[in-house]
C-alpha cells in the first residue's frame, strides 16, 4: 500500500457551483498532513468525499485503496473523524459517551472499559470522566472528540479544524495530543485548519487549497523555497539601537527587496548575501549590529504569497 489517501481528479459541484475541482491529493502513511485554505476553499467538502459522506461529481477518492464512494463502510472502519462542529448527548458523562461510541463500533463493554480509561487518560479527561458532557468547555469537548476518535483504533484520522475557538494553551495541548497519537500509534493524520502557526508546528507536509484546487504542496521548507525562487532569503538583524535612517539606507543596497523594522529588529528580504553591506550601513549610522542571521519563510508568509500570486 503506497498512499493512505489518494484522490484522482476529485471534483464536487453543488448545483453547478464548484466546491472542489480536479483535486489530486496524496497522503503517506504516518504523516501529519495539513490542509489549508480560506473559507469556502473546499476543505470540508474534500473530507466528506473521503469519508463517503457526500458523492463526488467526478473523479475518485481512495483511502487505503478503498473507494470512498463504493466502499464507504471499509473506509469508515479504519478512519476516525472529528467533524468541524462535534456534538454529543449532553446528559451522558464522558465515560458513557465513550462507551456508547465503542458500542456503535461493535466493541463490547468488557473490552472497551480498560480502553476507555486509557483513552481518557491520554486526552487528559480522567478527572472529569463522570461529568456530564453538556457541562464541558469547548476545549474539553474537543478533547473528548479526539477520545471518541481514538477509541475505535483508527489507522487514519481526519480532524476538521480541531482547535478553532480554543484558547492558546488548550489548543497547544490538543496539538501535542495529535502529534503523540500519530507518532506512538503510527496513525496518519489529515488536519484542516486556518491557523497557520499551529499547522506549521505539527504538520510534516501541507497542501494549500484555493477555490477547490491544490495550489501548493510540500513541506514548509520546500514551499518556502518554491515561493522564494532559488535566490531569495531573509535576514533578521538585531541592532543595538534602531536609528531612524537605517531602514532607508538598507533599502538602497543592491539586492535588497524589502525591509521591515519592529523594535530593534530588522527583517530584510534579499536576493543575494548582503550581510557585509548591511553591517556597514548599521555601523555608519552610529550603532552596532548585535546579531545577523538568515531565516526561512514562515508558513504565514508562504500562504499569503500563494494568494497574492492568484
Ligand atoms: N451542502 C452544500 N450545498 C451547497 N453548497 C455547499 C455545500 N457545502 C459546501 N458548499 C459550498 O462549497 C464550497 C466549499 O465549501 P467547504 O465547506 O468545503 O469549504 P471549507 O474550505 O471547508 O471552508 P471553511 O474554512 O469555511 O470551513 C463553498 O462555496 C460552499 O458554499
Ligand atoms: Mg470547512
């Protein structure tokens, strides 16, 4: 088996309105793949087609080689799915919810009870396992969502915006949990999100979708290189004091494309190595460079550039 997910020219039109068009997506076993794109780009529609919950207008979606449209039960058996807006029965406790989900998946209570303890512990809900889910915060509900995904021992997990509306600390816990789940159990993860720094932190590869198309794909490093072309790099310069004329003088150096400053930091986009010239300008202006280092593009910069290019 080569790909966990493979879509071939996958397309979906709702009454003639395009949601996804000729999407070719491939996800490897064990990887955490981030699906990025603005509202309405087609992320959720793609996910629903992968799960066999909506039918493609044309093209195919395969999960572990199973056709999502003609063999949806086989896909569902090995796939865990956390929808965008997950909801549970409010008067069940966390433990009862998990038992219920286990039953739905054909796991007898005798077998599920130790598994439930284990899963509750791994998502950090052991202490509230007897609390009614209706009284959970959004972050707790989301963790319970991940627990319901884990209880069925999936090989592949799809998480649609798992951290939206959760505070930074809670989101960070959920991200750690996703990485742990993927690494420890070799689970392949497809994660859709708008939150670029979160995606950057945990994804091995990302795909950027715009109007139903995949417009960019790769590791963040690869995407950065692609966007930048071969020659462009970033320099980050910390100066002892930001003199008013420094940024303008640096802009005049040949090869410098863009200069931004904030506090005593300068961020310089350039198409060649200009470190010597930058140092000289800084010293000539009467202060000192404390640090000059080159850095890669952030996912945020990559993403914005993809959409600027159109
Ligand atoms: N059930 C539906 N009926 C009609 N149009 C739909 C339906 N579901 C989605 N669409 C349309 O398909 C397009 C893609 O929507 P989709 O929900 O896949 O986007 P998304 O990338 O998940 O967006 P978001 O980031 O807002 O969740 C949008 O134009 C949307 O209006
Ligand atoms: Mg969506």
